[in-house]
């Protein structure tokens, strides 16, 4: 047994929010990671430039003594070079002498670097006794006044605490703002989702009201994406109600129509004598035949399916030939010629029985009143893409035609009260009922080509 509809299935709003949340988390995570990496690299780059600036400042303030020793300026470019354990250290090394900033006294600073002349090298973070450090080395070749070259290197070392602190502050701020942005965007998404799905919720509420009998159909004015769905639902509701009403009317008509034949039989049986057996038999036969005709007609009316929203298309061409051949046999003495002008793309959306009733009754009426010619035409009524096409069926004859003042009276002959009339009245009444059930139009004109009557059936495109 299938589970109840909707149980265990995520709602449309839940799907939207889940998809938005996953997408938002992925986007913000990638954005946060990219910004974090960019800031970390920028912080390290700024540290490198600062250390290089310290090295150039020391080099700019230094001097070379006659003995080839380097004289370091007493005032450093940054006061922290004078404070022990400040985390910022400087060192100068050559083959003949070594110098370290006061901040590096009694500290094991990794200041040994093998640098070529003019080489600038930045490294880090490097593990040391001071913790992770960054260091920048500058290889220098100084020519003294005696034209002697003195090679030495200046190394600036700084612990990673400052950079790590900057990155930590940035990360806290970044993820706080990204989290707030995520919450705000999710709230906005919830509001947008509720607003955009409001028409669907309205459809659900109205369908429930239709089921409870509080509303006859769905209201109009829905968004374009839902208009086709709601229109089809309304058409389906109207179609089902029309079917129910037609069945009720048919049962009522059948009961009403059978009253008279049954009353005649009852009276004849009660009043008849035993000597009039032949007359009684004839009356019974006549009334049974009459009731048989009434039942056949009412069943034909009840069998008209009518308008269907999702009916499969039926090609008209394959069913025309057999109908015409049957009528040509019935009206062989009149030698009627039936011509065709059929659109191969024309389709009837409904039941095959209804199509045969329409074509059969209209063609039979045309054969009955034609002198020698009948013309059957079909045409597809174009419509926008993704919409069901309409259909036009035309049956013409070269008979006497129908006066315009009698057309309205003729088309009303299928209404209750005239349903028991034999001949083409029943056929046209069936046609009228079927056309009405399919929400089509039936019109009677004068044929410009053949000169007789022209019956036109028009079924408008869906939507």
C-alpha cells in the first residue's frame, strides 16, 4: 500500500531553504578561505617589506672603518632592537667580525645565513628557541677607501607573534561578519521563499475548499507559471461536474421518456381482451421498439465523454473513409459523391466514440439532404507553442440549405423535450450535446462552394 501523499517528502519550501543553505555555506566557506589566505599572505608580505626596510636603514646609517670593520649606528630604526627579548632582532656577520642588536643578547637567534653578494632572502616561519620566526637576509659587498672589498650580511629576525595576532584578529572579524551575513541571507531567503510559494499555498487551500464544497473552482489571477496548471484544474473540475450533471439529466430524461410507453403498455394490458391477442402483440412490439430507441438515444447522450484536459489526440483521416462508405451504401440511389479536404495534422482531443458520433451524424444529415455532392473539410487551428491546438470541422452539401431564420430553431432541437424526435433531429441534437460538452461551437451557414447547408464545428485551442 502506497504511503499517504506528502508523508516523508521534503516540502518545496524545505527544498529551497536546504538548497539555499548548502549553497550559501559553500559560497561563504570558499569566500572566507580565500579572504583568509589573501590576508595572511598580505600580512607576511608586509612583514617582509618591513624587515627589508630595517635592513636598509641599518645599512644607510652604517660606516666602514679603516680596519675593514663595520660601524653600526647607535640609534636603531626601531626601539625594539634595544629591548631584550622584544621579538625583533638584527645581526651583521662577516669573516672578520660579528654584531648583534641589544635585543638579541643572551638569545639564540637563528641569524646565520649564507648569502651571495646582492642577494635578498626571506624565510619563515622557522622553528627556533624563540618560537616560529621570520627572517630576512641581505648580502652586501662594501668597497673601502683603500679599494678593498668587505663582504658581510645583514639579517633581521622577528617572531611570528605579530603576524599571527593580526591574522587571528582578522579571522575572528571575518567569520563573525560572514556568519551574520549568512544568517541575514537565510532570513531573506525564507521571506522570499514564503512570498514566492504563497500562490502554491493558496492553490492547496482552495483545492481543500473545493473538496469540502466551500468553493466551486479555483480563482484566477495566479502567476504565469501556475496559470496553466490552475486553468487545467478548473477545466477538469468543470468537466467532472458536467459529466455528473449529464448523467443525472440523462437518467431523469430516460425515466421521463419511458413513462408514456410504460403507461400505454399497462393500460393496454389492463384493458385488452383475450380475443385481441394480435392487436396486443402489435402494441407491445411498437412500444418496445419505441423504448428501445429512447434507451439507445439516452445511452448515446450519456456516452459523450465531453471536454478532457489531458485527452490523447485522435487523427481524423483514418476514420472518415469507413463512415463515408457506409453512407454511400445507404444512399446508393442518390449517387452522392463525398469529397475530402482534410488537414493531415488535424487532431481531435477526446473520445473516439464522440468523434464518430459527430462525423457520422453530420455526414448522414448531409447525405440525406444533398443532391449529388458533399464536402468534408478539417483544419488545425494554430496556437502558441506548448499549447494544445484547436480543430475546425466543416460538412457541406449541395442541397436546399437552411433559411437563416430557422437556424437558431434548428440548433435548439436537441434540448430536452425534443429528444424523442426521430430523424435528423436526434442526430443534430446529439451533435449539439457533444459540441457543448467539449466547449466547442456549432454554427450553420450557407455553403459558398456547394450552395447548400454548411455545418461548422469549432474547438478552440486549449489555454
